[in-house]
C-alpha cells in the first residue's frame, strides 16, 4: 500500500514522521518544501507537486482550513490524479459542507473519500496518541485502519457518510470552547470577589472538574499567560463558526456557540487573534471591570 | 465538643448519621421529627425544637434554601440560643447575601459563622465522600476540621469571610449547569444529524471529556431519562439564580448563566420542574425541532 | 375629595404641582421637607410626617424604588393610617411582587390599592403629558380618573389586579432597553465601517424608525454624550431586573432582557452607573474594539 | 439614457413599471419571461437574455439573493457585456462581501458599481415610496438620481464605497428583526400574565412606540396571523445572517443578532420558514409554555 501525506504543518509533520517510522511506503508534499526534510530523514520521499504525490493508494491531507484543502484537491489536481479505487483521507478540521462536496466529487470519479479529523495537539501527534474520528465507506475505513493505528491511540467510527466525522469533531470543539467560556466567567467572578485563582483551580480540579482539560485551560487563565498559544483564538473562532454553519444547515440552534462566537470576535477586536483561545478569560475579566 | 445537626433531608440525614457513627456527642432536629429516628438509632439524641438543640459548641445546618435557614436561625432562635463562642456551620447552598447577613448577626452576638457548602449527592454524603468548601474565622475552621473529616473526603478553605465559600460553591454549580447546557446543545446537533447518541457519548468520554460528570449527564441525555432526578431542574434554576445574584452584587456579568437560566425557565414552563436538570437536553432538542 | 401626594422627587414634584394647580385639596409630604416649598406655593399644605398626610380619600405615592415605598407604607404607617374606603395610588415603577403584597395588605384593611405607573420624563410630568398605566378595582379607578386627567394626557386601564399595571410598565421599559441595546450594536457596526453616525441617524429616523425614541437615544449615541442622564444606567438595570423577576414569576424567559442586563452590569463595572442608559452604546463600541 | 431592469419579482416588477411610466427608455429581463408582460404594457421592451439587455447606460438588478445576482453578473455575462462607462445599480439586499467583489470587478472593466438597496415592501415599491440607500462613485450617483426619484420617496447617500449601502441596509434589517424579537418576548410575558394583547398593543402604540412598524408587527402578533407573509422568516434569517457576516468581517460582535438568529433557526425547525418573520412571537410563546 502506497501512501501520500500532504500538508506538513505543526500537526502534519509529526504525523507523517510516525507513518514513515511505521515503515509505510510514503511520499510527502508540503507547500514550503523545507518542512519535508525531517520526514524524508525518517524514510519518506518528497514530491515536488501535489500531482506527483498523488499516484498512491491512500492520500492523507492535513491542512489549515477549507481553502487550503480546496487548493490541494482542485487547483493542485489531487482529485483528478488520484487513481480509481484510491482513497483520500482528510484529517483536517474542515466544514461539513466541504466534506459533502468532496465526498460527491470523489464518488463521481471512482475514488473514495474518508473524513478523519483528530483530537489532540502537536505533542499528541508526535506521540502517536491522537484520537481519530472517522467516517466514510466502510471498506475504505477498513483499509485505513492500520494507518490510523500508527497515528492515534484510538479510532471512533461514526458512520458511512464522511461529513458525520466533521460534524462530530466540530461539536467537540464547540464543547471545548463553551467550557473555556464558562471557566472564563467563573474565574472573573471569583477573582473579583477576592479568591486566589490558583487555589480556586485546585478546588475545581480536586472535586468534580477532573478531566485534564480543566487543568490545562484553568492554569492558563490563573497564570493569565496566553502565549505561546496551544490553539489560537482566530482558529477557535473559525471552528465555532464552522460548528454554527453545520448546525444552521441541520436547522439546529446552538445558543452557547453564538455567545462564544461573539466573545471571540471581541477578543479579535482587542488584538488577541494569536493568543490561546483561553484568553476568553480576559474578555470576561474586562466585562467585569477587572 | 457537643454538636447539633439541624435539617435531616436527603443530604442531612446521612451526614448526621456519619457524625453519630464517628462518636460525636450529637443532638439532632428536623422539621418533621420522624426523619430523626434513623440518626437516633446511630447514637444521636433528638431535640423537639431548634432552641433545645442549640446549647452546643457547634451547630450544623443543612436545609433546602435561604428561607428554611432563616426560619431556623431567626424564627427558631438558633442565633439567640447559641452560646457565646459557639459556631454555626451552614452547609447548605445558600445565597452570598444571606451568608453575609448571618456572619454579621453571629459576630454581633459573640458566636462565629462558618459557611461550608458541599459538592456531592446523597450517595457521596452517605459514604462520607463529600467535598467541603469552607470559609470563616480561621480558629473556627480549625475547630470544625474533625467534623469535616467525618463528613467528606477533602476540605478546601477559601478564606476568612464566610460568604466566599458560598460564592465558590455557586460558581461550581454554575459551571456544572453550563456544561449540561453545552452538552444538551451538542446532543441536539448530532442526534439531528443522525449520529447515535450512545456512540457519541462513548466518543466524548473516551477522548477529552473524561471527568465522571460528562458520563453522568451524557448518559441521562442519551437515554432521555430524567426521572428520578439526581438534582431537580427547579433547584438548578434556584442555584443559577443565586450565582447571578452574587455576580450582580460583585458587578460581574455571567452571560452563560443568563442563557442557562432562560432555558431552565423554559423547562419549568413545560412542566419539567421535577426532572433532573439534564433535561435541558429536551429544551435544546425541542428548539431543534426534534 | 382630599388628596395626599407623598414623594416630591424629579417626577413627584411637578406632578403634585399640577394637582395643586388643578385646585385639588392637597396635602404633601417628602422625606426632605424643603422639596415641598414649591408645591405649597401652588396651594398645597405640607405635612410633617407620612401619618399626618394620610387622613385623606386618595394618597398618591411617587418614589424611587420598592424600599422607599415600603418605608412609607409600613414604617411610615400609611397603610394603618389611611381611612377605610380610601385609596392608595402607587405611581412609581415598582416590582410586581410588591404590588401584589400591597394589594393584599390594603384589601385586608378595607382600603383599596391602585397601581398607576407612568411613561414620561420630568418635562412630561411638568406639562401634564404623562401616559398613565392603571390597574385596580374598577370603582377605585373611576374615583381616580379626574386625578389622572390632571397628571397625564391619557390613561390606559389594564385590569382589576393592580400588579398588571406594573407588569405592563416593566414590559415597556424592557422594550425601551432592548431597542437601546440594538441601536447600540448597530451604531458600533456602522461606526467601525466608517459611516458617519449623525448621517446614519438621519437615515434611520427618516425611513422606518420614526418614533421620537429613536431620535432621542440615537442622538445621545451619535454625540456620545451621556451626561446629564435622562434615565440613569443603574435605574435601567433596576427596571430590567424587575422585568426579569416578574417574568420569572410568570415562568416566561426574556432572553433579550437577560442580554441587556449583562451589558448593563458591564456598564456599571466600568463606572457608568450615573450615565444615561443609552451609554450601552459605549459597551457595544468597546466590544468592537472602537 | 438607456436603462435595463433585471429581476421582476414582487419588488422588481412594480419598480420597473414605475420606470416605464416615467418614460425612461427601458429594457427588462426576468428568468421566467412571463413576469415581463406587465412592464412591457407600460412601455418597456423585453430582452430574451441578460446579455441582450445589457447594452445600456444603467443596468439595475433586483433579485432574491447573492446567488441570483452572481448568476446574472457572471454566468449571464452582465459584467462583460455592459459597455465601458456604464453603471450597474444593485438594489437587492446582498452581502457586503459580494458588493465588494462586484465593485472591484466593475472597476477592473471600466464600468461603475452602485449599491442601492431599499427599505419598503411591494406596496411601497408600487407607490414609488421606497427609501433608497445608495453608495458608489459620486458621478455615478448623480447620474442615477433621476432614476431613484422615480422609484422612491427619498435617497440617502452613505459614501463612495458601494459596500457601505449594503452594510447600512443590513443594519436596518437587523434593527427591525431585533425589535420584532423584543416585541415577541413582551407579548409572551403580558399574554401569560393575562393582559389582552390587542389592548396591550393600543397602549404601546399610544405611548412611546409610535412608529408604524410597531403597529404593523404588533398587530400580526396580537392576531397570531403570519400568513400571507409580508417578509418570510427564511429571508429574515438570511438577512440577519448577512448582517452577522458583515459584522464579523468588521470584527464587531452583534449579540442581539446572534440571539435573533438562533430563534429564527428554531422557527425554521418548527416549519415556519414561510411565515412572516413576526412569527418569532410564536417561538417566544412556546418558550413560555403558552
């Protein structure tokens, strides 16, 4: 089985390296070619263009957003170069609408489309500890499973329609964002009342709020340190907007997402686009006059 | 050290029993006296009135709301009967404003007031596994520590002003309520899109949302079973309203709490006052046309 | 018919003067007695206490809030001094709950309670151009009509239960507040896009938004001038909170009121408690990074 | 001066007829040609295609949404057929983003782009009583003024950048939608409390809420009659979404618009897409358990 991996950013590079290390026959491509060096050292081949990387059994893409993926699939001709029967696995957090469009486009050409977005940050990608949410034709999912096993600690299959994986992934990012917003408001309240935020965090994480995410985001808020960003505010806004778009298409209101979106826009208006998205705590603090 | 325990409801009864079992010299009182039998069997004495229970070193109260506590303290004359130097420990989830009022009233009479609300449901109370959030004069907190050790698995001290314990406790209930609302919206979205809610819950709890609270509330939502209620919607509304009142007094907006409050009012308008508060999932489902 | 008028603030003083000018047999009282001079010159008598003003057929009250009215009715003994068969007309913007309490208290003593809050600012009060929203026993309303005719340009009767007048009045203040918030957001948007706010206001008031309220509040926003306050932010917050309380009691969510309340709290947190409530425009502007 | 009018829907048809009646040299086009008959009788010529209508000095378009306008401009080749120096006047409520794109596209080809969306329903269009919000190069606006005079009662110029007219128009629709939502909530409150909705409306329109829009929407709500729709819920949702998109691009949060959008989605989820947008009153009523 020949694989291609396109998109070697903060997430894609360690993922591709893991595939090379697992002895897959791997060709890689990135818009700025220097990012490939590391993966080539681990055993992969570098391709000078998308089209030259695309003559494979499975092509995996991991890019920043819808536009970057469309650039690869349409402008870069992944869609038309991929052989009949091959599989395109999109691992990026993209819109449900684009997933639907790509599923239809691949079906029309005799290739298969799998959506397999991930939960996890670059360190989890490097450790092969991602969580993978996969959807697509079941034969294609079977084929991809050994690949997923090399990339993540667990794969969840959520259906035969690729778009469902994106919907579920976006719903997860919505949940994260909404928890961050609620924590932000709680911190504003206790800080203004005179409670030490670090002691407050100990209490939260020592009682009911035991998932690591509470410690992760709570620490950033208690320290008021949003640089370097684990996940940038503007990407958070992008994902919450994608969740709202998907919900709109399904005729489902998401009032908490709407509220979070408004606060994220406010964060951008105050120059926090490159802060970690836990900087929502600063918006809540400001609204409280802190 | 002589103790009194006033209020033997679903929470108070097992708590008092644990104190009796721990060999504290204990007198108990409840509005409907029959609730005392069980605790008396475990070694406590029953008092026929608040005043007759109040000649102790430490009087603990555990009642439903502000009105019930005021009935004990003022109408029932706990305040005037409690000896100088004694301590009143309020373990109920009451308003920050009442905590301030009681702290002042006790200080004026030479007794001490400690707020020590708890996290945990009746089963945790029975197992002595509550989390206790305590605030008040530090000497009084020291005196109470052995009592807290018999009731809970861990005590968090959050300051010398009793009201801070109530504020922190209310902020915790606000966080719970807001997570329930966000989960409710996420379930509405994925259900309408055709994802199986139980599989979705497996995915959430298997990835980032690992705290038991996600499984607890997610299961109720996936099963759509809100009876019997672990925590009733109308009590949830009471607590979110108390959090908003405390935040208003501190001049802190809590937009997510406002939103949750509106949805809880809608739940009451639809007859769900005695459902578990996770029935917010039904409000989200209804708004999505499910 | 003997009248008393209690409460000679910015609204009450011109109202009482109009009653004196209309040749009603009038006795007045105010907490700070100097405010009575002007009305005495117009023909009224000043009473040194509430009780000495209360031996009348109709006692009108016009005070700042619930607490001030309770101080007159209970502490000042209006309730017990008022003769059997007499009428208490409360013209303040008070809570629905207090209206219910006063209606019951008066009924128990054989006097009648009428709620008759008003729309209009001090200049309208001086000109006898108030709008009066009245509710109460219909015989009492009949008796009061000549009084209302001396105070306002039109009286609307909304039922036999006094509380309905307060509910309707609060709903009106909620509508005003929500329009102010929406205007605030619209101004933030067009200002940030580079449209001149005064030209924008001309357009709004020249097309669909023709009621004087749009010009009144729009001008304050376009000028960014919130002093002197026509209606203070903190009183706006009080009224929106009363509307939310009344809606809560009726099990009706008011999501726009919740949102406005949050923004008003933010305004207070930023020191704008004594600005005109149209200073919500500055909160919207700030959230937009202006 | 030769004119073309493209798009003869409920708004476009009476507008084109007014231009014919005003003796402009007019050629018209509509996707379904039968709609042109009426205007032809009034003196216009019908063109069989966009391109054949486009050899004019000023081409006016009035269509349902962005997609319909792009179909005319790009697929239908209005852009490339319009002579150098000619003007395209877009009178539809379209996105700010499309206005920017069209302004750039026309500038690149030597034609001019004017945005001139309108306030007013079909009856105002028929009566030549529209309000026109115009923006674009000032020479082009001068040229168009006689056309606008034949279509509307007043033209407001809001700048040299066409997009500003769309932004202002969308802000106006946002204001309308937000007033409808607030009215909806107020009606839910007073109805549940037992106030007659028609009497309530008399009170509102007889006091502060005197603009015709309050009577228009208030009557629909008091009568609970949403058919036939003056403006459909789904078009309201489209416009509120466009306002939010424009605000997002300008980094301005519009919290009331977010809230209205959520309620409109709920209305669609309950099958009200073709009701008048004042059916938001039914969503508020339902949330109140009415």
